[in-house]
């Protein structure tokens, strides 16, 4: 295979120049990081599962008219996406209290919030992705007021879609993070859901048992992360045919 030009290497994905102008190949790695990369490990099969799960969610969003950067999955670890300019915000939607909001507001983990709450963090690893308000976003020009109206509406549509899809398979969508990209068509720009949507960026709890099926399994050492993500994929009917974490080959007589 011809050598491809690497554009960017992140914590969980590497981006390569795509085959056509305006396209990018996203390669999903097995690397897991938490607490601003202070905790790290390689979790065999995680990249394969996130690639397939993100494809599933992005395609579903496309089917209900929510624009995404997703074009097609290329293989078990790679997908082709439209190149876009990432708005430097992590857009977080919360349905139940977990993680940082519990610490910040003294809420008990699992408390149902009165309504979905959308928060914005400024994407900057060195600063630990601080929470920012719309005032900061407007003042520093990260997004316009029109962008913010569109981002809020996109975030809530993604939340309704994801909550419904998860509810149907007995999983509670506690919270999630999305990233938004700008795509330019001449002078015209539109916003799309970019990056990935996977158990790396969501909190997913079993409806009945409360079992965690997301990256908190890694953050808090609660068990095998690939097993948790495989359970999500299995319930959604997208489990890869060759389970990535099948372990060592066994001799067949
Ligand atoms: N999240 C993420 N990337 C980040 C920060 C948060 O994907 O850099 C996700 C996280 O997995 C959770 C949601 O956003 O589903 C809310 O995260 P929170 O603010 O509680 O952050 P945490 O305390 O987990 O770092």
C-alpha cells in the first residue's frame, strides 16, 4: 500500500490524508487514556469496536437528517470522513449526573437532571479542557451566535437519537461529548458532527443493573473495557464477526 501522509496523531485516533481532496482517513487505535492522559494503556480490540460503533451512530444520525462528517467505513480500523475545521469546543450533553458535574455541583452520581444540560469545554489539553460559557466563546470568537444556536440544536438532536437507540437495548445514556466541524462549500459554511461517537465519549449504564459499559470501566479499573464495549456492540447488533478480543488462538484437532 502506498504510504499515506499522516496529518495528526491524537490519543485514540490517527488521521491520514484521504484519497480525494477534502477527505480524511480516521484510524482508530487501541490506546486508552484518561485523566488528561495521566493514565494510559493499550486495550486490544478497542479501536475496532469504536470504529464500528461510531459508524453505526453516525449513519443513524445521517438517516434522521443530522449532518455528520462520516462518509464510509473502509475496514475494521479505518473510516473515511469529510475533512472539516474543528470548532475548539467539547460539547457535552448530560441527562444524569456523573463525572465532573458531580464534583462541581455536589450532585450524587446517577441523579436524573431536570432536563438535558449542555455544557461547553475549551479544547486545550494543557489547560485540561476547562468549562467555558457562551460569553467566552463569543468574546474569543471560537463560534458565532448563529453557530451556537445550531450547535445547541444539533447537540439536543444527537441526545434524543442516542438516548432512544440506547433505551431500545436496555442502556441508559447518562452523558456524552461531541465535537463539531465546519465544512465550507464556497462562501457557505455548515456545521456537522465530527470526530467520533463511541463508548470512549459517552457514559452508558445498563438500565437494570447500572453496570458501566463505557470508558469509566478503564478510568476506574472496573473490569475489561473490551468486554464492556463488545456488550454495547452486541446489543446494537453490530458486533464484528471476528471478535477482536478473542484471545490466543486455540489448536483445533
Ligand atoms: N468526555 C470526553 N472527552 C473529554 C471529556 C469528557 O469524551 O475530554 C466525555 C466523558 O466520557 C463523559 C462526558 O464527556 O461521557 C462528560 O464528561 P465529564 O465532564 O464528566 O468529564 P470527566 O469527569 O469524565 O473527565
